[in-house]
C-alpha cells in the first residue's frame, strides 16, 4: 500500500478485497482519496465491514497497467494454442461432430454385419476408390501418434501430438461418413475388418517408431490428405449436396494444413542440429514406403452383407493421380522445409496392396480391438 500523499488533489484508487481464506482477492470497487492511507481507511469503512474479510488492498489507478483500448478484442481472441485449454479434447470433438453432422449430406445408411470379400480393383487413371485407402492411412497414423504422446518430455509437444492424433481420428470418421457409412458401419470398418480388407501404404502399416518416424509420417500423411481433400473441394459443384460436402471437407483441409505446419516445424528443428543424418535417412525411407500413396487401390468396394456403400468415391470426386502429386509437392514447398527434408512422391505411383502383405498390421489391428473392447459401446462414435 503506497502511503505518502503527493498533493492535496483527489486520486482514484481501485479496491481489492478477499473474504475468507479460500477465495481469491477480487476487485470490489473504486473510490477517490488524497493519499493511500486515506484510501485504505475509506475502503475499510465502505467495503471492509463484510463478514470474513481477511485482506484489503487499494491501488492507485495510475499504477494499474492494462492494454490499449482494444484489450477486450485481444482477450476475446481465439487462443493460438487451444489444446492448452481445459477440456479441449471433449469440446473439440463435440464441436466438430456437430458441424460435420450438420454439414455433410445424409448418405444412405449402411448396416454393419461382418465383412465379406472385396473385389480386385481394375486399373484406373483416376482415384475415386482412393478415399477408403487414404482413410486407412489416416486412421493408422493417428493410432501410432496416440501411442507416442507419453514419450515426450515436453508437455506442450505431448499435448500437440495428442491433439493431432484426435483430429486425425475425427477426420477419418468424417471422410468415411461422406462416402456412405453410418456410425455402426464405421465402427465395424475400423475395428472388425481383417488385414486383407485394409489397403494402407507401407508407411502407415509399418511398426517403425520413434520421433523421426513420427515427423516423417506426419509430413507425408498431412500433405497427402490435404492434397486429396483440397483438390476434391475444387472439383465439387455448387449444388446443395456439393456445398455441404465442401463445407465438411474444408474443415478437414484447414486442420490438416495446421498439422503440416507442425510437422514442418519439427523437421526444421532436426535440420538445425548438427546430427541430421538419421532423420534425413528416415524421411528418405518413408518416401519410398509412401510411393503408392496416390496409387490405384487394391480393392474396389468393401462389400458388407451384400450391400455396397459409396466407398468407391461416388460421393466424393475422383482426382487424377498426377494432379494430387503436383498439389502434394506444392504444399510441401510452401511449408518451407529444408532441402534435405523435402519429400517427393513419384509422378506415377505404384498400385496399393492389401494389408496381409504387412506382417505388422495384424498386431496393430489386434491392439485396436483390445482398446475398443475395454471401452463402453458407442465410445468411438
């Protein structure tokens, strides 16, 4: 409490009072006085007669520091790091679910009994059937990330990676909904399919792990998904269904761009260190494993109880593979990656293969079913 009067002029003082030992000190009002001691006495008479008053402060208004007149706008602005906020995962999931369920067109419901065999894919110049395959990559990448969140010593990085994993899972579900799956069919699609009905790239099916692999997978998956989704947005028409689909896809593309920025920042950190040989080698191997990212899928449609959901891409546009590859490279160049960390996919991608070609995938699918079995019904919807 500042006590010496500087002059006989009245000054404005702000009064802060604490009532009870467990409550915080709070602002209760203002008053005019000639000095600090006089302000404190006036405050005691005005505000200090309350029960349980344990602390009383007066502060000259000229000593209170605040932002300029736009402080309210700054305080109300959206956090640049929303994953730091309390209950962020639950609120983000509910908000996204509400937006996407309202925005996407209502597809024909698909029942979810056991899967039956899928048909081999015919060679095609376009990637209509690529959507289910990319969804497989997105889902598996999210599962790998979720298992790594406890490995980071930096709390901020652990929270960011956990947030990306949750968003990737939500994006996989959103895209699956846009090609015709209801909640029950989506649950069966992710948790009940045998390995031979999956068609991921070797990059996401592999059990290779570590921070360098997380960055490499993150770069390629986020850039690949952003390329596919943003090209689809460009190709959609202006019908009500096209507009609703575009709205949902744009939300996915915006968040995937943020993921790409995150992984590009981590790659730049690796490049700034003296020993960058191992991460660069990991990225080179990851590019080889992802050479079929935009390749022709191994399966056409997943047949469930004789019903073919729109999993062949009819609800979402087919995009030529060379267009996707060009958009992929443009996205990575715009991320300003160091040259040694700039992955490039082949202009003519190889065709995808089914999941039984990857021994590690069976273990991953077993983990997924174990996790699902330990949660209540509907927890993953």
